[in-house]
């Protein structure tokens, strides 16, 4: 779409070098009412000749529009890449959650089977077995929900790639570590990275070109008029050749382009302030994202080093005790449930971290 808009602007720019069409007129000239035959028949051709400096100024102004469209194209592409990254990383986390549920599914199925076996020897209660079965079926419901969510991400990525919406593919779940929380950024880096900021620069440059075009309106234009008078009687034929020049510097004509030049200055200043506002907003957003990324990484480290190992040891020891008939089944189920909740919380934090990293990459347009 943007390529076609750029092509359209470039095509329009070619028209800036055109001339006004010539005019032709023909009719009676100085013919008496009482005797038309004593008059003349006049044919006139007139052509206005544009000022080449004015044409060049208009051409450069119209060509400058394509740079604004090109910056808009890059900004839109960045938004689309960001949407694809969000879908991709959400799918990664969903796969990790699904792998967790598959692991727990086999473990819970084993506990249910073991509970039924112990029940035959009066070493387990039906109440605990039913609770274990309920946990197992609830876990399978969650697996179904995750499969549906992963299918949805598949469709969303196919949509972004403009391919068959039902095309099924798998993704790589390996994650490359990013260290955006320690990166240093300033306004120069932001201005060089952000296409929407470059679009502001292009808009200001376009306004300056428009000002040059408005200033060129003070230049005169020229014209030529040639007339031929054909006698309708015995009088000699006559001709007329005249040159014309416009005088745009007279006050009643100069008022318009002077007002436009002044107004364009205000427009350029307004866009400049918009650019400064966006730079300030982006700087604050990047600082906030870096702080949140650091916090998420610290939470993940705590889960990996302390919380999850403790819950793992807790449910593993309860399973071992249950196998040795020194612990009840509900204690094992509670330990598994607590581990699952902690692992899900860890994956939610991971999902948050990945989203924050994608948002950081969007702010600086990092592929």
C-alpha cells in the first residue's frame, strides 16, 4: 500500500513541470455594424511560459511527500513486526505450560492408579481418589484450552504473514537472552532508530520545501500573444505580437504567499514540538521498560533458584512418603498443586518479561 502511495506521489511530481495549455481565439475584429465586410477576421494564439525556478520548487516539494510516506511505511512495518513477536513469544510460553501439564498429567494418572491399588488394601479413601481424579480431569481441561490458544496464535501469525490461515507449523521455543536493562540510550539514538520521529523530520523538511515553493510565487511568469488580422476587403492584413509578464510582488497579490510562508513556519514549529514530546515520552518509556525488565528477571531468578526447587522437593518427598505408606494422598495432591501454581506463576512472569522486551524493541525498532 505504501509503495503504491509513494509511486503515486512521484507520478504527481512529474506534473509539476507542465505548462499551461495554449489558448486560441478567432472572430471578427473592428467590424462595423453597418458593414461587416469592412472589418477583419482575427485569429489569436496565446501561451503562458512558466518560470523554471517556480517549477523546480514545486517539483521538489511534491517529491518530498514520498519521504513522509516512506517513513510511515517503516513505522507501520515496525508495528506489524511487534505484533508477530508478541504472538510468537506468547506461543512459546503456551508450549511451556502445555509441557508442564503433560508432565503432571502422567504423574497424576500414576497417583490415581496407585490410589486405586491402595484402596483395595484399605490403605486409601475414596474421597482422596476422587479428588485426584478431579484434579486430573481439570488438568486435561486446561490442556484443551492451551491447545486452543496455541491454534489461535498459529492463525494470528498466518494472518500477519498473509498465508493460508489453516497452515499448521511449529515454532522453536529456545529463547535468546537479552540484556536491555543495562543498555544506555539517549535522544540521538532514539531519533536515529524511530521511524515515526524520522517521519516528523521528513514532515518538517516537506514544509520547508513548501515554503520555498510559496516564495517562488513572487517570481514573474511570462506570456506571448500573437494575433493575425485577415482583411475582409481591400485593406491590408495586419498582425499583433505582444509579450506579457505577471507582477506578483504588488501588495494585493503578495499578501497570499506571504501569509502562507508565515503559517508554514508555525506548522514547522508545531511539528518540532511534537517531535520533542515524542522523544521525551520514548525516553521515559525506555527507562520504565528497563526497570520492569530488571524486576522480571529478578523474579524469574528467585523462582528458578529458590521457589521452584523448594516446591519440587516438597512434592517429591510427599510422593516418596506416600509410596512408603507414611503420608496421605491429599498431601501429595496439595504439593503437586502448589508446584503447578508456582510454575505457572514463573511462566507468567516469563511471558511478562518477553512482552517487555518486545515493547523495548518496538520503541527502538530493533529487529
